[in-house]
C-alpha cells in the first residue's frame, strides 16, 4: 500500500544505501528501530499496541510512513485501522495530545483521523496555538464551540466570515 515503493526501498537498489553479501541484501533506513517497527506494522495493518510505543514514536512513525515511505492514509490511519486506534487511545489523554495528532492528520490530509481526534480537543484553549502550529495545520482549522454539532473539520474556504 505504498505509492513510492516504500521510499524506493522495494524498487531495485537505493544508491549508496544498499549493501549485499552473497546471501543477504541490507538496506539503510533513516529511522530508529522502534519507529521503523511501527511503520512496518502499519504497512501490514497490524497494531503497534503490543510493543507499547510512546506518543513521540507513533507520531514520528506516522509522519514518516505517510510521507517518506508513501503509505496511504486510507490504509494506514483510516477508521478501524490499528494505528489509528492506537493514536485515538493517546488522544484521549488530553486536548494538547489530541492537537498533536490532529496536526499530524492535517499535514497528511488524513481527514478521517482528524475528525476522530477532534472529539478529544474540547477544552483546548485556542489562544495557545502558536503561529508555527497554525502554519502546520494549514487549511485545517480547529473549530470553536460555535461549530459543535457540525462538521468538526472546517476548511478555510468554508469558514464563516464575520462582516462588519
């Protein structure tokens, strides 16, 4: 389920990053073992939960998996996907953690994950969102209480504009 041959690792050799012996071929990856393990589990649709990765590892793995390794959000973090379930478990720990996951979803246009995570962002003080975080969110906006009960994702072009 990769759109780029798992970052080129599955398509022939990868320049200076490939070494081989008479029996084995070795490929250098840029990620640490814990992160790469989560990426591989996500690629195979398996849960990382038995390995108890911390939130940082999950976020790094999801970012690298969806970015560098070309995994599809529709497969990796779709509703019911094991990685999405583990991320949602972490999101329940508080609105700031949920915002971290929401930001990751926004960066990869993983709307289903963002919608699910937004349920755990109630109580988030919007004034604490930095300019850098707002840039990371891109066209995704965290909705205020005025939008509760509506679509939890509001894109800039759909957001109401106050006139006057």
